[in-house]
């Protein structure tokens, strides 16, 4: 099972969920404008990181 976590610029977790399969729908319209970071950990413990900008 994979896992996704999204944090704000302060490091506070704003979304986290286990992923069962290849995709998971994420609704971000409840987040304030700003910069967010995501981290996806796969079943093989591979970590994928990136940024999301919401205007």
C-alpha cells in the first residue's frame, strides 16, 4: 500500500491518505492559496516529493 501526505509551508499536514491502486482523487479547493508540499511513499519505500502551488 502507498501513502500520500500534503503539508503546508509551516509543515502542518493538510491531507493524508493511504493509496490502494494507481490513483486517488484529492480535493484541494478547501485549501487557502499558497505553496504546499507532497510526499508519496510507495510499497517499495520509494519516496516521491514535489510542490503544489494554489492560486
